[in-house]
C-alpha cells in the first residue's frame, strides 16, 4: 500500500513525519534506495520524484511514479511472504511503519524540500542523474537544516571531495555544538558508477576475484567453481556464500532475493558448507596490504612516446637504415685505414650526396661511396614517410581507433555512459582488451576511450553490422550496459545468434524481468554463461548505509544478491557485545571477520585502519584476522564484518527506532 500521491500544492505543507528519511531522485536508484530504507531498515521514507517522464528521454518512461508503485508493491508482497525481515525468527522490522510517502516535484526547490520535511528529517539523499542539480539541492538543504545528514550522488570524484568538505564546514559553522562524530557522517558523496563498475567488470572473467580496497587493506573474495570430484570447494579463510551453480549445472540459476532455496546462500554456517558438495562458492581468499593504485597509461607528460607517433614498421625501417650507415662507416675504416670519426663523416657526406666523386681513390672507397648513395636513396622516402606519419598521428590523435584486424579474445562493451566509462577503465586496468560500441559520438566515455586508445564503433547496436564491426565473433564476452533494458536484451540475443557460446552480461533493472530473460537464454543456450546485474541494486546498499551515518568498506555481488563489508563498533550492539566470535556469528545475517586493535583515539570512523595487517598478538595499530572463535568481543572493540543487507540493517538500526513510534 502506498501513501496518498498528489502534486505539490501551491502553499507547501509541513511533512507529517519527523526524524524520517527523504530521497530525491529521477531514476531507478532513487526507487531502489527508498525500498532499501523502507523494507530493509524499517525507516519512514518520503520519496520525491519528477511528475512524469522526461520527454527528451522516452526510454525512462517507466521510471516514474508507476514504476515506483510497482516496485514497492512487489517488495511489500515479498515481505509478507517471508514473514518479516528474513533473518531467521526476528520481529518484523516494518511493523508500524507508514507506507512510503511519494511527492512530485520538477526540481528539488525550497518548496519541494520543505514539503518533504527536510527541516525535521534525519537524512536526505540527493540521487538525481545530474550532478549540478544534486549540488544545488545540497546547498539548499544545508541552509534549511544544518544538522541533516546529506548523501549526495556525484560522478565527478574531485568535485565530490571539495563539496563534502564545504558542506561539512557549513554544518560546523551553523551548529557550533555539533558533535565531531556526527560531523564525520554529516555529508557523504558517493558514485553509483564507482560502486557498480568492479562488479560488472568481474562478470567477464570466469572464477574471478572480487577485490575490496579499504584504506590500505585489500580483501580478495574469490569465486570457486563447483568441484568435479563431488567434494566441497576449498573454503579459504572462510566461506562467504554458496552459489546456485553446481557440478551438473555450472551456469546456476542467477538467483536474487526472491529466488528462495534455488538462489545463492549468503554467510552459510559450517554444516551448510559441509553439505554443499559440488556447489560453487565465494570464499575470503586473502587479506593483504594494498599498494598504490596504478596509474592508467596516457599520452602526456614531457613528450609523447615514439610508439604513439610512428608506426612499428617505420621504426624498424629507420633501424635498418641506421644499421646500414654504421656498417658502411666500419667498412670504410677497415678498408681505407681512415680514422673512425672521419670515416663516419665521409659516409654521411656520401649518404646525403654532399661529397665529391671518389675519382682516383682506391676501389674500396669507390664501392663504399656507391653503397652510401644507395642508402641515401633509401633514406629519402623514409624521411618523407616519417613526416607524413607524424602529421597524420598528430591530426588523428583526437580521432577514434577502429578495431584492428586479427583482434580476438576481447570484451565488447556496449554503452559509454557513466557506468560504461567506469567499467571501461576497470577492464583496462585489468589488462583486458576492449572494443566499445556507442551510438552517441559525444557520449561521456568517448574522451576516455580516446585517451586509453580503445577501439570504438560508433553506431546503433540494434542495427545490422554494428556488432560485426566490433568483432563479436572473436570476442570473449559481451557487456551490455546501456540504460535501456530492451536494447541490452536485443544486443544479447543477436550476439548469441552469432556466437552461441558467448559469455553475456546484461544491465537489467527489474529482478522479475532479469529472471525471465535468464531462463529464456539458458534454455536456448544451456552451455553459455549469462549474467545480469542491476546498477541501482548494487549501489543502493551503500547509499542506505550512508544515510544511517555509516560507510561500508565494500560490496561483493553474489549473483543478483549483494554482500556488504563494514566496520562496526561493538558497544551498543547486544548481538555482538559480550559474545564470543563464534556466538556472534549469525548464519545468513553477519559474520565477524577481523578485529581492529588500534586504540579508540586513533581509529578513523567507519574505515579500516591504514597500515600493515598484523598477525594475532601483535602490538595495536592494525587489524587482526583469523580471530579465535572463543575471543569475547568487548565494548571498546571495533570489528570488520561481512553482512547481508538485512543483517547490516539490524545492526545499524537507530536506537528508539522509528518503526515503533
């Protein structure tokens, strides 16, 4: 059931809520975030959406109020079927929570934010697709309520850092008594593209590892394929999830939150792991010190490399001419007894036809002069070719590369918007060859592809011949990441008709639609791997946790589910405080992975402590992994946990929860 939906009145009315959450946005992320806060965290939510689809973007016609209503309705039905929060016998987290209140406004203006109750809200998420609109709304919200927690969606990373500092400073000035701990979480800038890109890039690699970087630490969650000997897979440091894939069904069911027993199982206990013989797993494989991020090679600095200007064939030709000149100079020295420098000088004069004929000189000298003339004739076209090629390289440095002949084993990436651009960078950092397909020559990712020298095919992927131009027949995988589900599906179907065993990953919003697509493709191509991911589904947990005043260290996709990693203070959490590590573990909800042994005064809020990872028993100043199951968690401890969305929601739920008001 939804609350009453009506356009904004001429005179704004005060929100009936206080201490609630406000979400403002114009696409799928806003709706996913409202679902996350309402049905996972049990918070009261006001969702502000545009009154209708943007006429300039007909592809988002279903992302307005109707789509939100359908999404909320499905989630409400699922909650009723699951009997609450789905964490195994806990009370219904949504008991007494009003339905999501939906408002309509063209812009997040003063009137719209006041109508949504920002002046009394606990947190505000601004997740419009336009960075400028989010910034403008954030400045307005900070003026209306200096204490409101802001979560802002920005694609521009550097601008986000400056904006975060500016808004935190504004909050400190407007509220001098604001607690420093609260100020640390006052403004959070996130990017859905940065959150989803690693997961999307990993889907093109079979058995790939998911890497989480957290302030100097690196956690590697590895996907283990189903063993063929009928045994359980190697658990690594610990088993994080059981996949739906098995020895007899390697592709699995691509399960989601609504898949029931057929889907993946997050954070299983030892009995479940032991019984899951022949089943794929995701395990915590390693924890190590992460080095600085490698810089992407680019054309710049003091000068461009020769390989960027001159072709390989021309460079080899120049080397051959140089070798010939050196050989002639050496021959002249040995045959005439001349000084090496003088012999080289005479050879160059002959090469450039600047010397006198060697009339009356020894025969050896005459032969060398003739050979030098021949080398000079070879040098002239080489110089002309070099000049033309240099001018051509400088002229076409701003043009896009075409897929080279003989290219194979590459990834075809469809769409160079925000998500596609980030995924492109991720794939190139992994050293995977990529060919991009984009119908808009002015798309956001075109300059990035040009800078990385990635081949790009400009054209509509639904038109015949476009995928062929991207060498789809010889590719290793297809990543369909446009913002239109039907376009992604059409591209996947055509690619499978060309190459039936092609590995395909589609960006799809709706779980039910993704399930139907998966089953159809699986029936038609049982041996080919098909994966689907929802960017909003991957990003929404990070935004929801930030609205609760925390930050997650990272997220690992498990088919169409998400597992979260976070740092939690033990104090105030009866599920952890005074319990042993073994007792604190709750199957399907959370698992304690590490203990922060740094002094409380030296800890950074919600972030892993930078520095070397010590072994158990080392001096304080890092994280201790492989905790003894009998270790008793103390109120002063802080732990790193792996958790499901609902498990983390239970741990982070606000005291005096709004669900009981």
